[in-house]
């Protein structure tokens, strides 16, 4: 009888200890599960943030592409609405610059070296240009700019290449007025040796810009 009581006493002693160990194990598992859930939640939030950022970037790229497409379509529409450029003539080349028609006339076609008096055969070229301007751009103003090479001025007639460039532009304008272009439609400028081209011959030129 005493032996049996002793056994029950031992069992009663170990039972609470086993329960405590079990509860401690469950508590540890719960904490680990909670931490795993927290880690998973953090990872999901980070992934969501990355997805939102990627979507924002994609939206921004799509908006930029749409804007660029609209600009390209507008440029095509503007180009289609523009009348064709006049035909080139001897020593004169038509082009478009910043949306404005420009005729580039070779300086050596118009003038002798270091001079601003028009050559005789230059008048044929200028008559053709005057006719084109009156026909294609009847209500437009024009700006005439003179350009020179970098060679130093060898005559006292001109203080600098800027003066030579202006005198050449003015000579062209005076002839165009004789062909019927109104004085109030014409303005002048000179870039002298600035804005050079590949060769000195190419740099010597007069440009007429149509201002619509």
C-alpha cells in the first residue's frame, strides 16, 4: 500500500512538469508561426510596393509615348499642310528650317571676292527668286542675312566681315525691291564669318528666310 502511494506521488509530481513543458513548446511554436506570418506579410508588402512602382513607371512611359505620338502626328499634319517648296535655281537652294522656308544663295554666284556689287548673271537668279516669293508667299515678310568666310578684309571700304555681309544682304534686298517686293516686307542682318560651313566657298552666302 505504501509503495502504491509512493508511485502516485511521483506521477503527480511529473504531470505538472510535463504540462509546463508542453505549454512552453506550444508557446514557442506560436511565436515562430507569428514571426513567420510577420515576415511573410512584410515580404508581401514589399512585393506590392514594387508592383505599384512598376505600374507607375509603366503608366509614365505610356503617357510619354502617347505624347510623343501626338507630337509626331501633329508634325506630319503640319508638314502636309505646308505648300511644297519652290524649285531650286542656279546657285539657289530652297529648304525648310524651323518650319520656315529658306533660300540659300551661293555668295560666289552673286558677288566677286570681297565685293558687294551684284554680278550681272546674279540678276537672273534673283529675278527667279523674286518671282517665286511673290507667287508662293505673297503676304509674307522676308529676312535677308549675309554670311562671309573668315578671310580678313583687304579694303578700307568695309570695317569688318560683318559690314561686308550686311552690304551684300542689302544689295540683294535692293534688287528684290526692283522686282516688286515691298520695302516694308524686307529686313536685313549679317552674321559675318560666324555660322561657317564646310568650306570657305560654302560659307560665303546670302540666306533669305520667309517669315509667314
